[in-house]
């Protein structure tokens, strides 16, 4: 079972962080990437760790979603 979470970036309204949460054996694994709105659609531009600035944004988004899942009683692996 999987879920996709969208996390907006306050300083850049044309960008978003997408966090994919996949549940396997009773616990979630999370991965994330940054997208920007270009040419009428969102395009992936950064994956976790590809740049220092975006890595910090992505890590914060992952932590936020992990906290939400844990608050609902889920086990999360990040």
C-alpha cells in the first residue's frame, strides 16, 4: 500500500516536495523528490541529496510526513 504526500515550499510557490510512503510488512518507508512547475506541468528536478539546499528542504518534508504517520500509530523507516 502506498501514499503520496505533497508538501509546499513556503519560499517558492512554484515548487513542491513529493513524499512517497510505501507500507511493507507493517511499516512505512519514505522517499522524496522536489518538483517545479515548468511549461504547464510539474517536473522532477532534485532527488534527496542532489544539492545541499534542496536536501535540507526534502529532509524537512520527510520528517514532517514521518511525524504525521507516527502520530497516527504507524511505524516509519526513513
